[in-house]
C-alpha cells in the first residue's frame, strides 16, 4: 500500500514537472514569435530615406528642389501619420491667394 502511494506520488510529481517544462517551452516559443513579428512590422514602416539624406541628395544635385519638397512632405507625412495636399505641401503650411482666388507661387527661398 505504501509502495502504491509512493508510485502515485512519483507519477504526480513527474506529470507536474512535465507540465511546468511544457508551459516554459510554450512561453519561449510565443516570445520568439512575438519578437519576430514585431521587428518585421517595425522595419516595414521605416522609410528608405531620412530627411538628412534627402538634403544631401539635393545638395549634390541628384534631385531637384521640387522633388526634394515632394519627398520631404511624403517623409514627414509618413512620420506623423498625416497626409499632404495635392501640391505636395503639408496641410499646415500657409498658402497665399490673389484677389481672384488664384494661388500665388512663393519664391523657393521663402519655403521651408
């Protein structure tokens, strides 16, 4: 009778240990999968260009001022989650209009 109780206690201890190890392995697998998917998600949202890289390309003459402004507004819009207007300027940038309602083009040196 004592031997049977000792055997059932040993079996219970063994099953408990297997359960604990199984939970630890499952937790490690879930942690690894989470790290894998979170890091992939973060790398997809990154832009291939930084604002400084765009400035360098403009300074080297590889892109025009208009291309720089368009790419800059896209980059800043993606970073803030906002959008830009059709003309490529951010929504918060003021626009000037003449008496007839036509947009006045500002000189490039006044633009940001």
